C-alpha cells in the first residue's frame, strides 16, 4: 500500500473536528486536528496526535499545556483557518484556565501534558483535563476528506 491508499482508508473513519491551541513565549498557536480521543476517566485523560515537524509540537513542548476545542457545525471556517486553507484571517482567542480557547466551541478542554510518546512522524500527547466548558449544538464532522454538518441550506 502507498501513502495515498493509507490516507484514503483512514478517511473512511468519520471524526469530529477540533482545534488544538497552546501558548508559548506570548504567542498563541492553533491547529486543526481530528486525531483526538478520550483515554481515561480516572484520571481524566485525552490523547491528541501532532506532527513532529508542526509548530504546534514545539509550542506544546514548551508550554506543557494545551486546549482541545471541539467545533460546532457552524465553525467550518474556523477549522479551515487553522488547517492553513484560509490565509490572512485573524482569529481572536478567548481565555479559559489562562489558556487560549476558540469561542463558541461545543467543548473546550483545558489540559496539562500528562505524558508524551513518539510514534512515527507524530508525537502523541496525553493530556490531563483540568477543566472544561460545554455548550449545546451539533458537531462539525469530517469524512472522506470533506466536512459534514447538519446545517441545511
């Protein structure tokens, strides 16, 4: 199998869409990610996957904390901005637990790095959730390389 075939196969798994955010040296960085999962209830742990060469990897290593923002169906543009698909857009971050979060996300999780593991060309960060905010709404999802939402025109 080649890289394209593997990517196509992984795209058959429908996921939610998140923006990971962190801050180091006074600079906030965000990154769209669908590689996110819950790990443990006691302690409350989640896992994210970040490319080793991504600026976000360096930021999390320095900060040792990050947020996971689960996007609502109305936040496709936000996802695209942090995926580098829309250039030149300024995004303001709200603050929660002294960490940057995306306003109007379905869920924002404030996490401290609990553990980190190198896995191929990515770093897996296990985050201990220190607090969270939740609001009602429907999720933005991703399947076969396309966004899906419940919004109808």
